[in-house]
């Protein structure tokens, strides 16, 4: 497949997890990738690994919550690659604990990384996309933004991503810029490695109709679709990719009478 031949895509949080899987999928379909991540060493390694698969991939070590840095990196990408066609906003962090356990600093950090970074990314990307005659933005949200699980800060941030996606879709449609979100359920990534090791994966699998966590490549496939011309008539949508978790309430068999 070559849906992305000649296309340039920025992937934030691209050094690992969903972002890395998305970058790999798009490289396989012909895209040139600007891999943006806070982790400089991991970003460089990931870009090198993807380049060996035959893709043009550059790594950029950037704090996605910093306005000046984000403006600079998008300008650099536009100069080095000559264009910008799509952005996949995958940068994010998780949080655990109740309202009482979530301090103000943690609240601010989660919202900055998971929500404000998407505002900054869109604000810096849009002028370059307009010059190309349009583009696509895909934001990684979460079923936590719909169901109200995990943590107060995380839920607020991901719910905000969904709302921001719809607002941007409305504002940018006249510029031929489509904006959509993806809400994964539970995905096998480093963010939840410790919880899975403690048995959370098995407990949640009982509640997921498909009976397992998603692999990052399965979310990457949704990213590749929404950022491509195959989704040319889709904007403002939140695509739920959760194995049926949000469609059916399945109680844990351990608590059934």
C-alpha cells in the first residue's frame, strides 16, 4: 500500500507505544515521518529503527507542553520536509488515584501533556497545512474520556481531547483540514506495564467482549485510516477502538452472585 507516498506526517509521542506503532504503519505506507518526543535518546533510536525499514524519519526532542518549542519544531519540519500533510497527536501520560490522591501539580501536568499539547500542536500545524491546501489531524483520546474511569485528571484531559477535536473540526473544515479522535480502550503499552504485571490485565479482560487488550498496531491501523484520504468525508468524529468495552457492561465474574 502507498496511501502516504509523498506525504509528511508529524507523530507526537512517537518514540514508543501507540505513537511508534502509528509511525511504523505510516512508514510502511510510504510516509515521511517527523517523530516528536520528549525522550531524546528513545526518539533517536526509534527513528533509526524506522529508517532501516526504508522510511525517511527524523527525530525531534521536544517538550510538547512548551509553546516556543512546538512552534520551532513545526517550522523546522516544514523546512526540512517541504510540507506537512498530517499530524497524529499521541503524546500522553497516565495518572492513578482518586480525587483525594491527585494533587494540583499532578492535575496540571496531566492536562498539560494530554490536552494542552494537542492545542499547541494544532495551532502550530494548521498554518503549514493551509499552505498545502489542507490536511488531517488525529488526536489520541481514550474511552476514559467517555466512561469516567482511571483518574480525575486523566478523564478530564481525555474528555477535553474529544471536545477539542469537535471544535477544531468545525473551525478548520473550510480550510480542508479534517480533525478526528480515536478513543482506545486498554492497550498493551509501557504506560500500563506495571498494572498489567499486577494482574489488572486479567481482571479487565473479563469485562472486554473481545477478551483481550489491544495491540498498539491495532490503534495504529485506525490512525492510518483517519489521516488518509480514505477518511476524506470524516471530521469531528471520535472513533472508539476498545474491543467492545464501552458497548456492553460485563461484570467481573468474581463478583457475580
